[in-house]
C-alpha cells in the first residue's frame, strides 16, 4: 500500500467517528421512549467528549500520521540496504591497472583503466577508458568508506579506521558516475591529477 492510500485511510478513520455520532443522533430522533433517550444520551456524551477534547483528537491524528511517515521511511531504508548490490565491471582484457586516487567531493576515488592489448600503450591510455571505482575511499587513511542511507535524505559515508564522515546527496553509484565524467574530461585536457597508491 503506497503512502497516498495510507494517508487517505488515516483521514477516513479520523472522520468516521464524528459521522457515526451524527448518524446515531439522527436515528435517535426517530425513536421514542427509553431507546430514544439512551441513544440521545449516548450521542450527547460522545459529542461532549469531541467538543471538550478536540485538541487531543487532532494530536492523536497527527501523531498517527507521523508514525506512518516514519514507518514508510524505515521501510524504504531497509529496501535500499537489501538492494544495494555492487555491479561487477568487466574490461576487455579482464584486468585493470590502478592509476591512483583522484580527489573529488572531499573523498578519494580509485582511478583504473583496462589492460591494453598492446604492451607499448601502457603509459598513455585513452582518456575515455579511465574508470572510477564504485567505492569511495577515506582521504586520510585510504580505507574504503561505508555507505549508509540517512533517515531524512542523502547518504552518509564513514571510515571504519578513523573518524572521517562525509554527507552526500547522492549514493556512491551516482557519484562515481559523475566523478568518472569529470576525471575523463580533465584527462582529455591533461589536467587530471592522481595521488599515487
């Protein structure tokens, strides 16, 4: 059930109670004797409760709405963790040569390129063949950063070796794609700088 349906359901549940009270009081007007007085008394008590405690009812309604939003957010975070599979890249030669680390967005990204068919082409790879590894590295100790989805928005990358933390608007797969485009552009202009491994 999506958020729209659940919010409609909560709204309907909040409105059913006063509607039932109105219906009971309307039915009570058509009856006579003791049944009529019992229904009128019951409807009167319910209406008095609603008018005296309307703020409490509004608070309960909004708290249930907030609880629903939190539940949906937790479910989406769990879904992200279950579906975070790292794709495996396969080069034409099956192996990569590590060129070094490229620093972008305050973290390090591993730059690689495929093993060339021609051994003489090892020093000058084609800029469009450079690839950025999916996992960012800590700029202090060069340890792989762990990614965790934040509760409200964005992602947190943290180093398990030191206290380095970085907040990112995008997950590492989107960021590595963007960094790869930036690095290839710099490599075409011979302005790309890498930190040696």
